[in-house]
């Protein structure tokens, strides 16, 4: 992919990120699809996969079976011809001991 095409794709992804749901986001997403860029999303309850997801937040799991499951998608990811351009950003459920104490930074 040429640097010019990559720059245009990055601009369209940024436009899709800031656009409200509706015609503006649909237009950016459609243009990305024309360029072969696919939006990546994930449903809560899906197993966290570091090859496709980036954990940007954690939340305590209420049971061991919930550990390493996605609690929420924060921001969608994007890929082009199988290459990740941006990982799906997610909040992951982890053992309570791995969560920061309230008010800690």
C-alpha cells in the first residue's frame, strides 16, 4: 500500500471515529470498504484475543469463567487485506486482584 493510500485510509478511519452514527459515518465506512478496509468489531462475552484485540481497560470478573472475556468494545479495529491497521480496543474482565484499586492511577 502506498503511503498516500495509507494516509487517506487513516484520515477516513479518523472521520469514522468522530462521526455520529448516521450518514457521515456510513459514508466514511463505505469509502473505506471501497479501498478494501474492513471494520472489526467484537461482542461482549467473546474471548480476548491479543492477535486482534488491544486491552485498554480492565474490569473485575465476577467468576473465574468470565476471566479474559471482553466486557465491552471501546473502539472498533480496522484491517486491510488481512493486515491489522488498528486493533479492536476493548475492556477485558480479569481476576479482581489484577484490577487497580479505586482512585489508583
